[in-house]
C-alpha cells in the first residue's frame, strides 16, 4: 500500500490506499492510481473516505481486475488551512508513512518539523487529557500486574503504578514529547519559543491496525466454533 499527501492553499489531505502485497504497491498502475487520487484531493476538499471511494469505485474495480489483488481506499483525513496559520506535511521516502500538522502561526518550517516529529514518534494525543480512556486503562492494568508481581506492599505499588502512568502519558502525549531534532526541548517548549499552538495533527502508516482486525476476526471464528 501507500500513503499520499495532497495539498492546496485551502486544505491538506492525507490518504491511505492499500494493496494486499508490496509487489502490487510497486506496480506502475497502482502508483498511477494513487497519484490520480491525490490530484483529485488537491482540487476537492473531500472529508469522508466513503465519498472518495464512491468517486473512484469504477477505477478501483478496473485496477483490481488488472493487478489481480484487492485495492482499498482505507483512510482519509482532510485539514483546513487555518486563517493566519499553516499546515506542515512530511512523507517518508518509502511512501508508507506520512503526517500532517496544522498550527495557528504562518511558520511553514516549524509545521514541517512538527510533521516530521509526529511521523517519528506516533503520539496518541495532543495533551494528556485527550487520551483514549481505554488505552490508558489498559496500560494502567499492565503496570498494576507488573507491580503485583514485584511483591512490594500496596502503598509502594500504588506509587510505582502512578509513576509509570505519568511517564507513559509524557511519552505518548505530543506536547510532552522530546523534540526529535533537539532532545533538550519538549514540543511544548518548541511551540512556546515560536509563539505557536498545534490545532490538529494526523499520522498514517500503511497497514497499521489491520493485524489487530485479523486477530479479532480469528478470535470471533474460534468463539463460534466453540458454541
């Protein structure tokens, strides 16, 4: 598969188009299809992946027939260029990882650095209060199980768990993360230095999350067989 960025003065889109194998992703017809989708997105501020899919359904079916593999328009994020702000983008050289970041200041270099940082670190959220409660609870239960295995008394265990939760949050929260280009500075400090704020961000890596879906499907089948 591939990820692609489409930009114009009003919006920037990030799209993931999947193939079943890397071999198909290197096919010139697949690459042409990705380019065509990106060109369309550059000129049309599409927000929903279903709208994009219906627009390209005929061409997608034709490509499937030609390549002999399933091709899927999987994900799409479109950010509006903020007034007085800008959007930075980063596309990794292999075409399989990309990120876009919108900020409230017209500082293209900063926005691009932030997009590169997001690509490298894969933050879960902008600030700690935005984190998915399920993700936090899952991590907390792992830390709790580890603490119980240590055999320490309850009050010490609680402090250990809270310390690990705090550290986890600082690692996955974009504003708390250490800037990849300057380890002495957090992203929040970088933004303060530039009198800027992040409005939103998105990061796509080809195929992420699909493995989980496959496992869940296998588990469902196993459960049905047991009934």
